[in-house]
């Protein structure tokens, strides 16, 4: 059976892990970091974030399109949808909690000059606002401030039970001179667990995968 939402715009709907009622779409592929580039070019037209209710067919838009405003990908945590809104004119990044037609409220607001917009995202359970790159390292801005350096192949995947879970990709058996894989070639991930001070608690071979219901699996 093919069903139609009450608003058709030809947009691809993305999953929001942890629940199966709502999906989302964004009007373009710009992210918060792109606001800096657009500001140098005279400003950004603005983006829209829409939510799709697979139970009712309704489409919801928490905010109208506004110049120099962009949205991050939403997450589902503790029975609420959360998303980030970056407003370059106000120089603010705002975290919103949302349930269509029921709740739209500001959770916290960050000064744009005090955050790294590159890879700025919401992760974890409970919820954390973080950024990460090789130069600036890992930084958490909410609900508390945490920071420590990252190695070149490391990335933060999850924060849970006051532990930071990182993945490091490992490549073995590569012939640098011939620039090709040897018969002994292997590519795999390692899971590294650190505390909030950046000290390593443990590390093991494995890859973290999030299932549709929000559980994490190690493969």
C-alpha cells in the first residue's frame, strides 16, 4: 500500500532512531559550520526542518524559513525530539525540545563565538551538545563542559553513564611504496572508552552500531 503525507514536496525522509513514529527532512545539505562560509558570501537563504508523522500522515514545521538560520539533524531522547538551530544574525545556537503540536521549548542557548560549529551535534543519553575535529579535539558544551584532544583517526560516537565512547579506525597491511593493499590487509574499528577527564578506561576491537529502537550493538 502506498500512502501520501498531507504535504508533498519530493523530499527524502530520514529516520530518527529510538522511535518509529516521526521522520524528518531538511531543505538542503547545509550545516551549522556552513553559516560562516555563507556569511562571507553575503548571507544564507535559510533552511527548513520538517517532521513527518507516519501514524497520521501530517507534516510539521517548527519554524518558518528565515535568512541566515540553519538546523542540525534531530535526535530522539527520553520521549522528546531535540534539534539545534543556528542563527548567524543573532550569533546563537539554540537547543529545542519538540513534540509536534504539543511542545516547542528552548532548552539552552549557546553563544556562537564560544562553540566550534564544525561537527556540532547532539549525541548521548542523556543529551549532550558536542563538537569534534582533529585540531580542536572533543568539546562538550551542554549540560557540562568537557574537552580533551583527539587522535587523527578517533571520533566520539556516544556518551553514556559518564563515559565517552570513541571509535578509532585501524588499517593494517598497506604497502606504502606500491600504494596498495597486501595479502595481510585488514581494516577494522576499535572502541575506546574514556572518562570526562580524557583518561582511557578501556579499548577493544569493535564497532558501535545504533539499532532502530535506539539500542547500541557492538560488531
